[in-house]
């Protein structure tokens, strides 16, 4: 990996998880209105992203996918898109923001273990220490943020399982499919990823998609839905594979710690929380951990 590719990978992951941080807030707002089911919301995102990725592919040289890779891309689609998003979209309706943040924070740890098992990435003291430093930073931030009290008042056991499932499925996707992602162009890979997810999800939600009263949806709701499709889905999922090509799975996953930082910054900006030296130190710990892991020993190729 060249320094230039590494820099691009970091920028891509930083940008993607910045969007994902905003995505949590938007998804919460949409879910609270209960106009569309979690499956219906995923269908809108899958349909929109599929159309956009396939449209973009028309302007690029045609790239053929090997037949043996199609089943791998289908499995990647189920882990990285369908199961991950379905767990998340359902979980945010039955879990508190605090519990969601805490459980989701274990995703980089899961990814590190999966990458060690499947990709033979070594777990060095430096890598483990970097992950632990970032994890400590994000825990300090979560427990010292006023915004974590918003949402439902009590977490249901199913919600805990769904958030764990969300983190585990995405960790499996990051930890297993880096070699496959590196083999094809991002647009090529993602157009098939979203097509498979769309073909699985849409038939199960046809009744809702055809019976929804679209004219009754508030303008703000439609704008938030557009944000989910264009930014949280198309742009963010275009950026993640760029990061996956250049960075190790654990580093990509550690950028998920951007999400509570984004939530804290928004809360401070909106006057719902206060900026303290503790929050600044927590954010520094998160990014310092990413730097340490980035400098840790990689698998010998």
C-alpha cells in the first residue's frame, strides 16, 4: 500500500463514517414517525442505490465478474447490506441511544478478531492497545453526552441482540471480503451488492411499497429519505470500499467511533450539550487509537 493510497483510504473512511454519524440521527427521526417499516425503509435505500450505481456503471468500461465470485458477492451483500441494515433499522426503534452506542462500539474489536482468524492479520500489543484506547475514548464520550438520553426509554432484549447482530454482520463483511473488494472496481462491486439486496428485500415488501400514501408524507420526511438514499447509502457505501482497498479491516471498522463524536458535536452545536475538556480528550483518544493501529504490524504478504 502506498502512502497516497493510505491517505485516500483514511479520507474515504472518515467521510463515510461522518455521514453514518448523521445517518443515525436521521434514521431515528424517520423511525419515530413510523410511516415506513424498517424493511420498507431498506427497500427504498436498496432501490435508489441500485439505480444510481448501475447508472454510474454505464459511463465506465464494462468489467466482468467471474462466475465463482457472484456467490461471494451475494453473501457479502447479505452481510454488509441486508442483514446489517435490517438489524440496525429495527433495533433503533426498540433500544435507547445509550445502549445502541455502547453495544455498537464493540464492532472494531469483533473486526480485529475476525481479520486475525480469516485474513491472518496479527493482533499485536500495539494494535490491541490502539483499539483499547479508542474504545476507552468513545466510552468516555458516550457516558458524558446529554444527547444519549433521547429516544425510547427502555431497551428491549431483542434490541440488544439486533445491535449485536448488526455489529457482527458488518465485522464479518469487513474482515472477510477485503480480497474480493480489491479485485474489482468499486462501482462494479457495489452495483451487484445492492442489486442482490434489492432482489431479496423488495419481494417481501411489495404490499407496503404499493399501498403507502406518498402524498401524505411531510416534506421534511421526504428530504430525510432523500438524504438516506443519496448520502447514507450511495455515497457512503461508495466510500467504504475505497477505504477497504487501502486500509486493514480493523482500521476501517475503528472509524465507526466517528458516530458518537458526530452526535456529540451536533448536540453541542444545537445547545443540547456542553463542550468540556473531557469530551475533547475523549475525541483525541479515539483518533490516537486509529493512528496507533494504522502503524501496527500488518500481515506479511
